[in-house]
């Protein structure tokens, strides 16, 4: 790269203009040719009607996704028995994030807005048995899991020192990608606020969240009682990361060791909605997921 820059700097002004012009023409030609020959314009895929097309980033090593929001949305689709197809790729939502979905040609960004959209469209309400006070508590639990615990996950996964084996070996992230994601995560979490605390302070907050969830679930089978509800999808999505995919963080087995009822909860959600779990994970990156 440096040699190229040196060579460029040695050119006189008119040569520089030709060089830059040449590069621009080459790039434009490649784009045009690809569009012409590979039909890479807006080749809208044909998907079946009345089927959710769930866009996500690929299967995870020990849980179905490294993204808790994808585990949440896919669990919801299973709980609500809504037909869906996965599309694993790098195409982001209109809001720049994963996961997202299409339904009869309409794109919907954000897992929660996807749930809301489907609830309205299909007359679904998996929280229907909750009274208003319980709905309030369920909402508060979800927000704690998704807007607090999630950021703690990002800190442990991307900012604090960990052995990176999960990211490198199991998730097949190259060094450059890790560097880029770490850099962005650091910026995001600083802006969110949690990134300004020490690791010790964050660890205390982490344990307090887990303790609160553990105390609240107590001996219940699911978050709000003996039947699963919509909010379980969100809480399970987050907990699945700490229970199965927290490797190398120094707290790998914290749920199993310190919060046995949360471990049982994770296993129960898995048994209830993911009978094909083994086909939906890559077993530490050792094989392709088949579903
Ligand atoms: N509120 C969103 C959160 C989704 C989200 O934060 N996804 C992360 C992956 S865990 C993402 O796409 N990050 C990419 C980025 O921020 O550039 C939802 O519920 O879908």
C-alpha cells in the first residue's frame, strides 16, 4: 500500500489526473458489466406467499445464532407456529441491522417490530393470558434483557479481553473483521454509556441482572408462569448467548454454576421450541448447520 502511494506521489499533476480517471473508469466498467452479465440489478427474489423470510447472519457455534435478536425472532416464529424460511446472508435491514424479515414482499426491520407486525397481521398475541400488571412486568424484563444485558454481552464479547476462540475458530471471524467489529462495538457501547464503567463495575451489574431474572423466574417453568409467552422469546434470545456462547470470557459457566434455575429455563426453552437444535448449530464451527 505504501509503495503504491509513493508511486502515486511521484507522478506529476496530469499523470495523477489520468491515474485517478483510469481507476474510476475501471470501477464503473466492472459494475456495469456485472449488472449486464450477472443481472445484479435489483433481482428481487421470489419468495412463497404468507411465509416469513427471516434474514439473519448464519448459524452460531453452540446456539442457533450469535445474534440474540435472531434467536428471539426465530423462537417467536416457532412459538407462534408461523411458517418461515431462513435466508442467511449479509444483507442488512433498512435500519442497518440484523435480523429482519420480509412478508409478502414487505420488509420489516427490528425483531420487536417484526413481532408487532406479525401480531397485527395475523391476529396473534402470545401474551394474551397476561393481566395488565403482568404485561408491564414482562415488558420491563424484556427491556432489561435487551437494553442492558445485551450491552453487557457486547462488552464481554468484543471489548474485554477474552481468548477469542469462539469468534475465531467457531464463528470463523478473520482478524480484520474482529478488529473492525471491536472498534465499532467500543464506540457504540461508549455512546450507550455502559462502556464508560470499569469491567468490575459491569460484572456486578451483569450478576445483578442475572440474579433479578433468576429471582423472578423462581420455580416457574417460564418467565411469566407455567406457559411460555412472547417475552420468553426475547429473554431466551439473550440468555442463550450467556448460557451457550460465552466461551473465553472468564464467566463461561456462570449460569450453570450460579443460577441453576436459569440454566433449567434455557434447557426448557430449547426442548420446547428447538427439537432440531443440533441441526441449527455448527458444533463449535466443526460442521455446517443443516437447518
Ligand atoms: N433492536 C434491534 C437490535 C438488533 C441488533 O442490535 N442487531 C445487531 C446484532 S446483535 C446488529 O445488527 N448489529 C450491527 C450493527 O450495529 O452494525 C432488534 O431487536 O432487532
